C-alpha cells in the first residue's frame, strides 16, 4: 500500500479548506438538523429467533359439587376454592417478524413453551372421603401481536394475543386457551443490532373448563428474561 506524500496530504488539506470556507452559520445549523447517516441507528426490523426463561405462577378457582354414595346412604358435597396457586420455572422458544417505521416497531411473534408446574388438590369430607388429585401444567403455545416505541438501542413494546395451555388433572388431560398480554423492555447488546436482551411480563386469563360438577377457572403471570437474535 502506498503512503501519502507530503504533497498529496497538502492537496487534500487545501481541498478541505476550500470546501468548508464558504460555510456560514445557516449552513452549520442545517447540518446539525440533517438525519444521521444510514447504518448508524439500531435497526429493529427483521426475523427474530430466541428464547426466554423465568418464573410462572398460576391461580386456580374451583367450583362444583359431587355425590358420595356409600350404599345405604348418599351425601352431597361441594367444592369452592379461590386462590389455589402453583408456580415453577418455564421456558419458551421465540420466533417473530417485526418491522420498524421511524420510532414505531410492530410485528407478530409466536412462543412455544414448556414447564413443570403442578399443585396437589385434596378433597376431604369428614371421615367419608379423602381424595387427592394432582393438577399439572406442562407445555403451552401462544401468538402475539407486538407494537412498541424504539429509542436508539432500547425498545418498549406491548404484546397482545391468545395462549393455549395443556394440563393434566388426575387421569384426564385437556388444553385450555385464553386472552394473553403484557409488556417487553429490550436492549441491543452489540453495535450491529443483532443480539437483544429483554425482560417481559405476561398475564393470561384462561377460559373456564369443566362441567356442571366441577368448573376450573385459571389465570397465570409470567416474568421472564429473553435473549434474541435479529436477522436484518
């Protein structure tokens, strides 16, 4: 590689001075108002892959009645529990597509999750009935719409959508869905704007499950850390 000679260096300096000499105060103010050069701002647009992990807590409300048949006599019992809780660790895979328009960021993302959250239920009716059941919640999946405001490497977003949760109660199992939504605060960790770290909180209100004998109404809250990679 050839080095610059003193003559060429002087020529470059003279050209720079000749270009900048006519500048006045108005030109300087106009330059300050010019948009940043392309590529200097963080770009939130692209296909996003990643995952999250954190803490999930469920609240269950049980309401129903049952008959106890002891041959010569039968008894009617009822269940009404509000505030049965269960909690545990839960993690999800994330895939998303999002677009940035100025400071507005919008898109759609899907979550596929797995956890091992369970609680034991014990039904006692005097000396007649002492029955135990286990309510286990394992895998779930959700689809969310996303909209947020970006400020440089930071993005604050709202999520809203629908979530499906699979559960097992005793010998039966089923999937219950419900409206789900929350917020996410993210920050880019690298200059290229590919790697992101975030904190999310999501609340879900599930539909009522069961029949006339036993109805189960559940809700959940997730607090998780997310790590993502954006292809843009």
